[in-house]
């Protein structure tokens, strides 16, 4: 096993360096979308890795449709 890599059955984990960016999203004029802090994750070469939007997670938990791309435009 390589240093920094752990394996257990069908799971692989690797320690990597990422950049976490927090920015404010939402708060449209209609009041339909709440303001919230969204976290985005980038590698050291500037490639987008992932996003953590608490509103998307909340809608998913409540069984809302997965088509939440409109939230990212606000």
C-alpha cells in the first residue's frame, strides 16, 4: 500500500491537497432563494472538484427533484 492511501474492501481513500472557497449565494430580489454560504473545492491546478450547497442538500433530503441547477444561477 502506498503512503497516504488506505484501502478497505471496495473503498479507496487518498489524502490530497485542495482549496476550499466559501462564497455567498442567493438572496434574489423575489425572496425565493435564501442567502447561504456555499463551499467549492478546487485542486492546486485550479480544476473544480466539488461543491457543497446547503440548500441543495436540504432539498434532496426533502425529496425535491434532483434538477436543482437553477439554484447555481443565483
